[in-house]
């Protein structure tokens, strides 16, 4: 089964409408919870007024004073409150909650609550944040800083014949999972609470709630999750706390599901990033001699996962290119805006857009072909990355060669693709972009070896059940884990099942994040299956040549046999203070080719064709892996062109509706093809490597290069929407 | 008001305020939760159902307009995943998180009834009202195209 295309196990339930997402689960006597949010970015909260003429008898009302434990959603630092007590730090910040027996009544009651505040000066521009007299976090508003030093950049710049500098900007992006955020809290018989809903990381919630509720009598259960992309990594913790507080005070089951406008307004987005690149280049050979990078990320008002996003941005910022002298510094700063957070790629798409655009700038200024410049500088096997990690395999070359071959076979003017056939007469210009990228999967450095993810496998009757804290949000984990176990045990997949994703029953396998689930947790699940074979042998006595299925048939004992495994560790050696060593267990590699037409009158981009060649180790279910590459690439094309989070004067997203936040439709998508290298990765289960985020890393830069190829227009900022393109076209024609 | 209509081949009679949204009636009153709500403003298509064979957004449809109509939801297409379009989506890996899937399957089914021999470009146009954030649409378009082709062979 492993290594072959196979149908996902949750498919039949999903195509028949039987899969139960949170709002589909029938719950008797369910109350509805809603949130009262701030409408200003920075203020002193003076009071929360409830209309005395409204009937509050059937409403449960919760403020910060109702929190039994700490008023803090703990993740990296204890800075984010569950509910505002004194100081409002961003628009749409939760201040109070209410629940009622019906959604209509809850929404009506919310209209009868007024927040009184004394407005303060807000700090909204992240470039003004560091050291600003308006303090949001610590002494200087810097949540996190990460720095890499490699070689001697001072000497390299001092001797440089040619120095090229550039600035690049990447914007917010909304994950836009189709199922909005939702959590339900239900009283347990023992006085505790069961939290269930749409989430990526049940144990994040488990770890955050204890401090807030002041007790540990709760469990967290993931329900079928309709997309997440990072958006349901940290946010469900605060939503769970809200639902739990309403549940505790009312004694009722309370469901909170955001409408789309509230979801877009209040929840996390991709961090905007300003990047400055300064490089020393040999003008004759095109070789990179020194790279000096500074990245500045907008974290929003609270820290959340921002330090890790910053770190990943820094670690990828020099791109898949060899350079002997590198300095990279990244800083994550605070603003009075809703916190930004996890989103597929987690900092890497930001810095990879910048390095790829910078390479194109070098090519432009030194009259190199952009492809040739990449040929010259691309990593080779045995070379060192900026952290000193030695690359073990010639994989950058392999994926890049595939893109070159594809380009040769399919000239950009050929129309051998299937995409939207637009009959509108247009003045079009065709362009092609080709870029290359890398993505480290798993926790940074030796983080996985320290964390030691755990999972269980249980023989129960004739079937085997998998217990893990990792979840399926659409990427297919609930199919690939059973396939791993079935192949390891030699059982048909019909006899292998996922156990409930319930923290009361599963050990902590870490967050479903960082492209780590198949590569790291998959290895743990495989080890657990191997341990099960040993445990069964030990129980009933081994006989030669007997299969696991035969042993199961021979077993008399009917008690469930459950075993645990933990991540055995990998060879990564990492100095987290100096940022030296193996930044990840390994990198995965990708090249992207995009063909597009630019409408020279409207500035629209018509995506025609997108080719990706990727090293993702051995693909356990190639069809599913292709689906990740195709979906991730289109999400990145949306970021590059149509998805524009418009931030208003108060720091709020103004276009918080699907009518004006434009994600790609089937008409916008290019014809996509994916070339998978299938080269085994030694530490991954059956040779698999993490890949879920990598598809988001490169397409935006490829689009920018293709626009330049088509029109000569240089765009170094996202989104490269029709307005931006037309403005450049007009500016050029005025000059002429 | 009293509303009578046909739902998945069965007559239904219910008492609802005339402006109640069809999506709420289906999901809350009738327990048919295969129809999803993704945006509530007719942009995402997750709430797509068939009305007299045509794909409509049930979040935009007041129940009074359903009087006398025939409505098909994903539950009416086949509970055994044996409808050809359901099978084609499964075979092609056109399902990921699945939230858009019922709507896309219904839109695709209605479209192929109208246009049994479509080009890929026509499929793209027909499905433009159904957003999917997971797949990039490639496998969905393949699923619909191959299903049309398979049907064509049977004829």
C-alpha cells in the first residue's frame, strides 16, 4: 500500500455528507456563545455596560473577573489575556462573552452590551515599533530576535567589487480554511469539561486550559476539521478557553462558531515581512560572495508562535544557494493589531520570496539570465548551509534539473495546457518564472529529539487502533497512519483504525504543524507497530515465520494489548544560542515553473501552467502528496496576486468577507503538474520526508519573475494585484 | 408559513418563517448536515444544493421560494458513496478536508447533466462558484472530466 496511490479512508464519509464537522454534531440543549470585542486598537477599559432594559435572566455573561485561574493563554510567553481586564491592545480583542439558549438570543444580547474605554495612541506601523515610546511588549517591543553568522561578511564586503541591495515586502494572508473556527465545551459528570471542535493541536489546548481553569478535569477532542493551514494551530486555545468559561458559569453545553466575518476579523494571519538584502557578487562569474539580510516581521499585539516563525524565516533567508559569508538577522515586533500566527510555511514563504526576488535583481543589474544565475549558485551536495549544516544529497540540483527539462519540453509560448479558456479579446503578454526553494521539516535543530513525540498502537480483538495527538485537517493523516501500521504489521488496512483524537486517550505527539506529522510522528507510529509485534510475540511466544495476523488468530487473551513508542531521535546536532549546526533533521527541495499571461490593460494575471518538481523523500501516498503540492501552490498564487488583506486605520481587516477577500477559484487556477523524486530519507518512515508547507514557499517569487519576463515590470511587494501592475504600467507609459 | 416541497425524492411539509434560509431549514430543522455553511453570503458554494436540478446557494435562498420545488442535497445523491460522481472524486483524490466536497459534487453533477461532453475549460467555468482551499482544483477537474468521459463511453 505504502508508496502507491490509495483512497483516503475518510473519503466515503466526506463525499456522502456523513462526515460530522463541529456544527454538524447534534447536541441536545446546546447553548450558543458569542464574543464581545473591542472596536479600537489601544485603550484603557473603563467599563462593560449591560443595557438595564434588556432581559438578562436567561443569559450567562463572562468577563475577566470570572476566570478562576490565570488570565493568560500560555504559549511562549504569558502576555495574551483570555479576556481583556484593563488594557485593550488590538481591535477585535475579546473583552467579554455571553451565552444563551439560542443563537438568535445570544446575538441579540450582544447588541445590548457597550464597552466604555479611554482611547490611547496606537502603534500600528510595524516599521515604527522597535524602540517606540508606545510600549506593547518588554522594553523595546521586540518579541523575538534570531541571528546567524557564517564566514566573515565584513571582509567580504570590504573586498567586494560589486554590492547589490534591495528591499522586499510580503503581506498578510488569511488561511481561509472553509470550515470557520469553532469549539464546543460540554460539562462532564465529574464536574470537568470536554472541549471538542475544529483544531490542529489538541495538546496546545490541553496545556493552556489548566492554568486558565485552575483545574485539570478536562479533555480535548478534535472533530473532523475542515481545513486549517496553520490557522487552527494556536487560535483554538483562546476559543476553547472562552467556551469553557461560558460552560463553567452556565452549567450548559456551549458552542461557539465564528461567522466568516468574525473569523477574518479576529483570527491569526500570515505575518507581514519587510526584508532588506545586501549582497556581494562577483560580477564576472555571478557567484554570491556575501549575503547580509535583515528581516522584520509584524507579530501583532501578542507573541503567540511568532518567535518560531521568526526563526524559520531566518533559517531559510539565504535560500537554496551556496554562499561562504552570511549574516541574517530577524526580528519580530509588536503592533496594536490582531496577532499574526501560524500559516503554512511559517516564515519561510516570506524570506524565500525576498531571496528569489533579490537573485532576479542581481541578474538584472549584472545582465545575467535569472536561470543561469541560479545554475551558478545553487547548493551542491557536500556544501555547507549558513548554519554549517552539510548537505548530504544532490537534491537541489535534482529538482532544478527537472524544471529545466520541463521548460525545454514546454516552451512558454506553447499552449499545451488546460486552463481557463477566456474568450475575451485582451492584449496579453506571456511570461515564465522559474525559481527554486528549500524547506526544513520538523522542529528546529534537535527539537524533535528533545521533545520525543509519543504515540500508541493497540490490538483490540482482531483489529489494531492508533492513538496519537496528531490530527487530520484534510492533509490525509488519518489515512497515512493506518497505511503505515497496516504495512508494518502486514495487515489489510480494513483492520487498522484511528482511535479517537481525545487527549484523555492519546499521548502527546506534538502539534500538527511544521510538516512534521508524517516524517516524525509517522516514524513513531511505525515504531509503535513494531513494538506491538514484539509485545505480542512476548505474550504468546514467537514461532518462526509466523505473521502478525497469524499470531493474532492464535491469541487466546481478549484483553486489549497496547504499546507505546516515542521518537527515537535523529542525528541533528544544534546549538540554539549560536544558531549553528543542523537546523533541521533535513531539508526538502522544490523547483517551480509558472507560465502566465498579463493583461496589459487591466493588470489581471491569467495563470496558465504551474510545474513543481519536489524532493519529499518517499511519498507514502503519491496522490495525496500531489494534492498537497497542487493545493499549496494555488494558495501561494492567491497570496501573490488576488488576496489582499486591507488594513484600516484602526488596524482591522476591512475586507473581512469572501466577497472582497478574493481566493482563487477553478477559473484562476493554472494547469498543474507535479514531479516527485521519491528518494528515501533515512530517518523518515519508509523514507518519507515532511512536505506539507513547502508548496507555499516558491510560487509567489515565480509569479514576480514571470510578470517581469512578460512586461519588464519589476514588483518586489505583495500582493502583485491588478492595481499594482496597472500602476507600474501607467508609470512606464507616462515616462515614455 | 406552510411550505411543501420535494426533498431527495420525498414530499416534505414544514412550517417556517418565509425568510428562513434553506440552509438552516435543511441543517437545523431537517438534520441534513451534509450541506455546509462556509460564508453565508453566496461566495463559497459549500451550501450548494440542487433546486429543480440546478445548483443554487442554499444560504441565499429563502424557504418561501422553495415552495413546490424539488431539492436534492448530498444525502439524496447516495449514502453508500456509490454515485458515479462520488466515486470519481474518491478515485481521483479530489477530497481533502471535505468541507467543500458536497457542494462541488452537486455542482458537478448538475453541470454534467446539462453538458455531458464538456471541455476542461467548461468544467472550470461551471465550478467557479464553489471554493476549495485544499486541492488547487486540479484533481476535482480531473474527476469531473473523467466522469464525463466514462459516462460518454457507456452511452
